[in-house]
C-alpha cells in the first residue's frame, strides 16, 4: 500500500533538570529518532516548555502525544501553539486526543462524560483553534495528529487530521483476532477519508518492545488500557521478537496497512532503536 520512508517518534516521560533533559534529547536523536514527543498528563512535565527547551539542541521535529483537547481552552491552546511553533522554527506537530483519565477532568472542574461527549468537545476545540491560528499574521498552523481507535474518532480523523495515530485499543474488538480488528479500523479510516487518504500519514503507537513475552515491560500500558498481559501481547502495538523480526513486521504493516510513522514510549526507546537500524 505504501513505500514511503518510515518516521520514528518517541515520547519522553519526565524532564528533570535543564542539562539532563538536553542530554536525553541529544541521545534520542543520536539513536535515530525523527520526532521527540511529549505526553500530556497531570503529574508529568508541561509539554510546550519541554519542547521549546529541546529545540535548541536537536533538529528533530517536536510533537505532543497527545494533548487532552477535551479540557483545553482554545484561546490558551492557540497562544501556546503559536509561540511553540515560532520558537521551534515551525517544527511542531500538534497531537490531540479526547482524553481518557477521569481525574484530569475532575481537576479542571469538567464532567468526564461519555466518549461521544468528549469527542464532541475535541471537535469544537480543534475548530476554534484552527480559526484562532488562521487569524495570526504568519498563520502558524502545525500538522494536526489525532489519536484514538473508535469509529467516530476515525471518521473525524479522516476529515480533519494530517496524521492519524492508532492507539493500542485499535487492535481490540471482543471476539475478533487483534490484527483483524486493527485491519477493520484501518478500513474505516480509508473509507471515510476517500480522496484525502493520501494526505493522511498513518501512525502506530507502540506500547512495548521486547524479544519475548516473558521479558516485556507492560507496566505503563497495562494501567492505561485496562487489558491483561495476554491480551496486550497480541495487539499490533506490542512488538515481540528480535530487532530483525520486528522490522519485518513493520515492513508488512507498511505494505498492507500504509503505516509509516511509528511512535514508542521512552522505556522502550533503546530497544526500538535496534529496530530502526534495520529500517533505514
């Protein structure tokens, strides 16, 4: 389906001191990554200052993975996006999601609501954000990444996204083998995108990388997904095998599904760097 070159991103989890942060950023670029991504959760670093601090010591693109747009004020978000886009010389990739952690909504005094309600808030935020950015003299609009797995989110992504990221849950449908579930969601996006499909870069979020199921560290994604280890070991976003075997699997994902952009979590950064060597 696609012979486009791969791109690789990694989400770094905590900043620490200025000097240690910059060292980790340099190390990440040296390992072969193309995009430095920052998560957006209470208790972690603020994404935009971290990206600006990284900009001076790397040529990587700089992204959010992903902002909880359901709790964001469009006006404040537009301010942060505008300045970050300018201060990083246009290297920002703005990743947005609908949010999935109830405590983050409680902290800002908003109801968690249903998935549909959260997605509706994301759509309103994105629409208002685009208008505010377009009103700036230099129109500092970064590429927009939307992330998720549900059919409605896929259809919104088909209409609005420059990049769509398939979460771990994209491989989960009760009673359906994980890769078949993933393929069905790819098809939903394809059908909804129509002529826009060639304009959308497809990203796979990789939750874990390891040579065997026994050595796999699933601690972060287990808590976030609510799935047990047996389920997680089967989804497309968990990569098990040697570096060469994983590289072959990703080449197949590119050929069959059009996936060309891979994002991993920091605990798996070094392990996945060995895979990158096979894909350059």
